[in-house]
C-alpha cells in the first residue's frame, strides 16, 4: 500500500463517516421542485459547466473526480443526468455503503449491527430538476455535503495530506506480518522514511534539535524547582528567626517588669528608712 493510498483511505473514511452522520438536507435544497414537474429539466451550457467544476472539486469531499467523469461530459442529457445524480448521491449519502465496508472487518455473529448511524434521505431527482430550472446546480451540489465545522476541518486535512502525498516519491512498503513493538523488521527504515515524509516523524536534524530543546526544558524545569525549594527554605528560616526574635522580646518584657517591681520595692524601703530617721531626729530635737 502506498503512502498516497494510506492517507486517502484514512481521511476518506473520516469524510465518509462525517457525511453519513452529520449531513442534514432540507426539503428546499434536495426536493423542493414543484409538484407539477413531470419531465426532467433540460441541461444548459452553464449548468454543464457548473457540474464539470463541481466534479473537479470532488477531492474536497474525499472523492476522486474520475469516479464520476474522466473529462468532457457526454452530449446526451440523459447520460449527464446520471453523472450528476451519481455525484449528488455520493455527497448526500456517501460513495460507499458503510454496512458493506465494515462487513469485512467485524464478525456479524458478535456484532450484528456494525454500522447503526442513520443515513440521510433526500429526493435527489426532484432536487436536481429544481437546481437545473433555477440555474444554481453548483450551489445545490455543495449543499448536499455536511455543513458542519467538523466536516470542513476534515476536508482541509484531507486536501493537505493529499497534496503532501503527491509531493512525496517513495517505494511502496512491502506487505508482510504485523510488526510487534520492540521487534526488528527490514521494513522499519522504509516505514520511518514514510512517516518522516508525511510529517509524522521529525527529520534527523530536527530530532536532534528537538532532543536539545527537551533537555533545555528539563533543565529549566529542574532549576525552577530548585529555586522554588530554596525560596521555601528561606521563608522557613525567616519565619523561625521572626519567632525567635518575638520570643526574645517577650522575655525582655518580663525582665523589665521584674526590674520595675524591684525598683518599686527599693523605693519603699528607702522611704521607710527616711521616715525612721525623721522620727529619730524629731525625738532628738524634742529632747534638747
């Protein structure tokens, strides 16, 4: 299987699932023709051009244009109508039947309903007639595909990888037994080359730069953790110093209160002694 086929298969299945699961068609876009319309509308030069341009843009929906037309449209209106309806059917309902696709990958005994997402229904015959009458065939065809952001994202991814696959020239990877993790296989270099070409693995120089960047990030992370730890330790030391200083201040206050109390006691004792001296002096003066 080539690189182009792998991408086309993977993203194409995603687009198919998106079409089937999220496509919502209104009566006005699919079957809004007049009830009285009996004969198919005729094709004009302009509507033929719109169909040719729409099919040329089929890759946007994960479809190959050659599935519907290989070049100029046939001159017969009936043949052109069949081409338009086949393309409209692919846009509205999907090109492949999901039940038939998944039948090869599941056991119907254990999984009887491999695909249960309801498929949208639309009257494409009447919708086509209305588009031909109004001359807006291109708009009608575009309205058949899902109009969700998810579908548009899948479409952009498919176009990107399809373009990328077209720019890569490589040898197909040989088919063989499944490669288990850690096993060696002669196909591994080719697989790695395909992954690098597809952008899934970096180039050798890019890998070295990536490893260097990862190491720098790891070093910066370690430095940041160390700085954080050092800051935490510094905060703890400052908190301990603050507590110690506060404790010392409390002890000093207690000592000051004791000293003040002792001074008060000394003052009282001095006053008592003075009073005794005054009493003795007064008695001496009296005796004289």
